[in-house]
C-alpha cells in the first residue's frame, strides 16, 4: 500500500474534501463505489468525516453549511500543503488570488484556508498540525492526481509560482498539457479550460484510482451517478469523468504502470 509517512512538501496536493447537501448519502455512495469507511464526525468539527481506506485517511466528507446566504457548490476541493498558512495566505493575496475562507485553526489537527486563483479556480491550503493529509495515495480507491483546468496557463504559472513555488512546465509526450512540479517532481497537472464543455468554470479536478474503470462506471450509474466523459484511453491510462448523485464531478483512472 502506498502509504504517506513523511510531510507533504509545500505546494503538493495533500488532501481533498467534499461538502455535501446529504452527508450520509454521500458517505454511502463513496463507501459502495471506492470502499471508504466513515461515520459523521463530532459536532465540534461540524460533523466532518475523515474517510478511511484500509484504516488510513483518504479524503474528507462533510455536511454543506446551512447558514450561508448562498451555499457553496457541491465540488471536490484540492488542498495544497503549506508550512505556514498565514504566510501562504499573504502570498496568495499578493499574487492576485481571492480569499474565500481566511486562515483558521482546525483544533490541533492543523490550519486551513480556502482561496481562488486569479482565473477563479478554488483550492484549499493545509498547514499540518497533528494531521498531515492523505495517508494513502496512488492505489485503488485513493487519490492519485489533482488537475487544474484554467483559462490562462501563463497566468496560472505566475500565480502558483509566486504563492507556492510551484513550477508549471509542458509535460513530455503530451500535447497541450502541463505538469505541476514541486522540487522537480510532478505532483499534478494543468490543462486548458477550452477542453471542457462550454460554460465550465476554472476548477481543480480530483482523480481517484480504480482497478477497472468500466466496471466502476457501471457501479456508479447503478447508484445514480452521472457519466460526464465516457471511459477512454490516454497516455496515463484509462479514465473517465463522472459526477456523484449530488453533482460533484471527479475523475476515475486506471493508471498505466510507469
């Protein structure tokens, strides 16, 4: 099992979570689809659930806040690691990003914030305390890739470089696709928003690994999920883009051995 036992380097996607209108229905859906286990968490954390795969933290799932004038959309949020959330917040604002949820403490677990880049793609920042982020990645049922869909690749390159020290460079062997590099290592990807359906806003897309894309899509459809892009083969493996029954989009991929 690809367990994560060392802290994530600054700028590396380290966690994903989803705020659902019906938390229990979402927990049931992802349990059946990806094998996650989890129960609604304590009230002091708003009922937030740290879902587990084989006993290791894999993703977060909470109830959507009901006291907001306009509840946030149902989407998966990618969190980028930081050793100093306040300094990262300052850098985000300085680089032209928009602060949506200012830095806040999450008990003794860590500190977080939510922001949008200058093109409008929303992301989180996580500064670890007792909790560093996903404890298992790159195996069936776990997070395996985070991908920025942007309307301005040069603008995104400048922003994420200034705010996190991330480099964005063309990915070798791929046409119109870029790699997010932290310390010279690819930790995610970037693609042009023009490849998405018209009207799609800039966003981060979460990829979960599976053993069989087609059979997982069949299971998703039977559980009232939606197929946004039918399974297809590409350089990194076989993948699909889908949405859960509450509308949250995500990708599923059976990666090719590298």
